[in-house]
């Protein structure tokens, strides 16, 4: 039983990874590959616009690839007219003679004796590897330029992937850029552990209401904490009591329905990551940087964004991170790592979405510019690629690696990966 799939044959054909020497069809005719064609990832023949020469006759058209010739029948191609115009049938094993190939004068080549043994063994090694990263031991054979080029593609794919939900959000808000941006930013102020609760809060508390009260920090805090359901206990601290009283008035005025406070997570978190502190920081941002929410597209440089996000708590939140009045001497400023996180997950992503929607040229390269100024993210995923650390310089590279890991390496999509392709072509 053959232990590989058609994608290996497609890969070998696409990159001309066959043994040196003449290629002879099953009928004994000599074949020269002029152009292998363009790989088709949708329905229809596997390669479009190929060019071959058979006995000095040049043919142009489509090519179909199968493990066995009989797979043609298994896949019901005999009933599909899109396969009537192929110029070559490429198979690993020619197990039957197809009437359709005879009728249309389609030649067949058998790859069983044309595929290099080391290609098969390397492919099997990658596919069956028990390591978290199948090609970890071969990364050093990949040229740095090829590695970096593939990361650039992964970076764009990462942005495409991350902006999918923003598009859905934008449509649900009837094309309101400010409300969309606000939701994305508030979600990311929850960081990983409270991202969803913070998104739900943004959906429950429209930006327009916050902006009406943006000149009053107490009211902005009351709206955020109250709608989050975090003011529904009995407190003794005078400032928190003010928040409660203020929200009671604002809740009735704007007909707000608080969320359940239980959706917010607090356990095992450092003080700087408490939902209460993050919401106080967000309230400060609304209060001090109203222009950011009215026109996020105007904050189109790393320096402008960083300046806006350099939040230093004052008043009650300068020394508290909960509402129970307990003090802390810890630094509760929004730190460098948090600013980088927001730059990566909010601003770069939103501006990529904004460019796709508007086509404004200045936003095409802005996501890359922003991430090139953020630190490379060190985590369990990016650590796997440490053999290439000399070319892993910033957050654009780490974001690319995260996408590569999650969408190619974990799924063992080696034959769709430019890095694994470089390894296979080097053996």
C-alpha cells in the first residue's frame, strides 16, 4: 500500500524533482517537460497551462496527477468534461489502460521509477516525525533569504487570517469604522485571558455613549465598570461608591444592561493584568485620547500610537488594581510589552483591514512598519525555530512564525510550505 498522497507527486512534478535522464511514456514515446504548469488548488485538472514535447510535437494544456491510473475512475473524471482536454496523465503506478486516454490520445507517464529515493524517504521522515517541528533538524540547510521570503508570505497570511473577524464585525456595525476599531481595541485590552469578556463589553456598551461622556473620567469609568457588572457588590471605598452612584444614573439614562461579572477572570493573574485595572486604563485612554476613537486612521505612525498608549494611572487606580480598596506598590503603568501586544493585535491588524477596505496606499505597508518596531515575541511556538534566530528580528517575524506553526507545521502541510520545499529540493 502506498504511504503518500497525490500532493507529493504534484510537488515533484511542479518542481521537476525527477531522476536525471529521459522521460518515456507508457507507450514508449520520449517526453520533455517545457513548463510543468500552474498548480490548481481548486476543482479541475491539477495543473493549468503546461507545455510538453512528445516526439518533437509541442502540446499546451492541462495535466492531471494521480497515485494510480484507476483513480481517474474512482474520482469520476470520466463524467466530467473539464478533464476532456488534458494533454498528459501523470501517475505513480499505471495499473489500468483508460479508454478515455486512448480516445483522446493522452499519453501517460509513470513516476514509480522516476522519483528519487531520497525524496520519498525525506518526505516520509517529515510526515512521520514525532517532533513538534518536523523539519527542526533540517532548518539549517535552508538558505536565509528563502527562509525570510517565506516568512514574508506567512506575515501577510497571518494578517489576512486575523482580519477575517474584523470584516464580520464591520458589517455587523453597518460599516462604522470607529465602533469596529473600538471593539477590536477593547477586546485586546483584555489580552488573552479576558479577550472575549472585553469584546462582549464593547458590544454591550456602544462607543457613542462613552464619547458623550469622554470629558468626565469618572463617568467613563462608571460606564465601563458598571456595564461590565463589576459594580454590583457592596463596597466601602468612597471612590468606588461614587462610581456606583454615577452608574446608577447613567444606566437609566442610556438604558444599559450590565453583563454578568462572573465572565471576567481574575484568578492566577498578576495585578497588572486584572480586568479592573485594564478597564481603568481603557477609560483613561477614552478620556485623554478621544481623537483616537473618532479617527483611528489618523494615528498612522508608531510614534503617535505609542505616545497615545503611554498610560499612567492616576487617582484611585494609581495604587489599586481591585475595587476592594486594597493598595499595592507595584508599577501599574501600561508596560512596553503590553503596548507591543496592542500594536500587534490591534493597530497593525486594523490598518491592514482598513487598507483592504479603502485601498489607501499609506496603509499598505504600515502594518509591517509597526511590527518591525516591536520586539520579537518569545514563546513556545517561536522557540522551535531558534536555529534561524539570526534572521528573526522583530514582531513581524514572530507573527509569521506563529502562523506558520499553527497552519502548516502542526497540520503537517509540509508540501505547501516553502521551507519544507527548500529542504526537500536540497536532498
